C-alpha cells in the first residue's frame, strides 16, 4: 500500500512539473492563430467601413454636424453625384401640389408646396438623422431638417407640431411632424425641400407626388444640368403638369419621358402680372379665355389687376 502511494505521488509531481511546458506549447500554438484572427478582424472591419461608405455616401459629402443653421454649406457641391432613391417613403399621402419650385412672386421658392390639412401625418422620406428642429416665425414656421444616408437633406416646414428631436435617428416612413400653417404661410400645407450640400434641388426631379412614387431608383445629379432637370421636372410633375412650351426639342423629350397622366386634374391658380390679358394668360396656361371667364365668373371685357388671382385648369 505504501509503495502504491509513493508511485501515485511521483506521477502527480511529474504531471505538475510538465504543466508550464504544456502551457508554453499551447501559447506557442495559439500565437499564429491570434495573428490570423487580427488579420481577419482588420479585413472585416475594412469591409464594414467600405460597406458603410457605400450605403451612407453622406459621410463623404458633409464634414460637420450643425444643429443651429438649416442652410449651412458644409462642403463644395460635387460635379456629379448619384443619389439613391430606394427605400423611400412619400412624406405625405396628398397628391395635390399648390406651388412649384423656382421663381415665385419675385423670389426663389426652394421647394414644393403640397396641400395637407392641420394634423395630417408627415413622414421621413428616407432613413437618416434629424439635424434641425426649430421655429422660424417669418419663414418656415415649425420645421424639421433630416440628413439622409443617400446624401440628401430634406426639409419639412409649416408644421403644427414636431414629433422628433435633434440628433434622433429615424427610418423612412417614421412620423416626424403634423401638417400645419405656422410661419409665413397663407394656408395649411407642407413646404418640402430636397437639398444637396445646402443647394436646393427641385423635389419634382426625385418625387412624383401625383403618382405617390419616386421617378426612378436613383438620380444622377450633375452640376451642369440640374437646373435644366428642374425646369423639365416642373413641366412633367409640377403644378402645371404637361404644359408644353415653345421649344420643340423639349416637347419631344417630354412626350417620350412621360405619357399623359391618369389622375384627376386639379384647379390651379395664376397671379396676374402687369400687362397680362385673359388671352395671354389662357395661351400661357394652355386653356381658353372662355374657360377662365367661367371659372372666375368674369365678363369678357373685365379688367385684370396686377396681383389678382385667377383659377384655371
């Protein structure tokens, strides 16, 4: 029995003395594995960064984050830039446009006006992060600015209530406000802007409100042509719709690009300018003198006053 105990003790001591060596062997075998894992981690991290930059090109466009100023130009406008329009949500269900992007009443109107009622839900157009939530009494009223992963910033103005806070992350379709009539506004509506690096782009280039859809999967912005694109978009999808002008080439382009829409036509409005007549207005708006007279209860010899608002369709 004593002999067995001695043998067991000897074996135990031998095993314990070999543990440090076994530990060293284990560490030696683990070292190359650790180096390989670090290499894999680095590759995976780089892929993640590359993927994030691909999915979030705004990271390359904007160098800082400003909650104070809605229109801060943080970077130079690129010569060209592809804006993804996938995974969108229309900001409102309304199909009625009341004012186009562009020159209006002697100043630039830098968005589209869409008819909404006080309390209507306004939603984020794309996924992004809320940059500005403020009130501007002589302009936007209660408004929200969101910077999106696709490089755009969208503005939602004249709200009755803001439902988000600055620096909040939102998904496309999340409620961000309620329709209203705050600020410089003559009736409840949503003033909707789309901007790239602080420069206003016509939302009609990207959105077709009457058909509640975007115009394509993406829009290739080009500094040299976006103003022409804006004019064309107003004629295709703006308040006036398919009102052809005098440029034959443009008319051909319009006819190919957008067949006649199937939506119900809405009444539209014209603000009379000095020197205009019923005949010149009818020709400009693609209607007839009799139609304008009937809609506005005018006599044929009625005198028009600058600033007078006339209905037409």
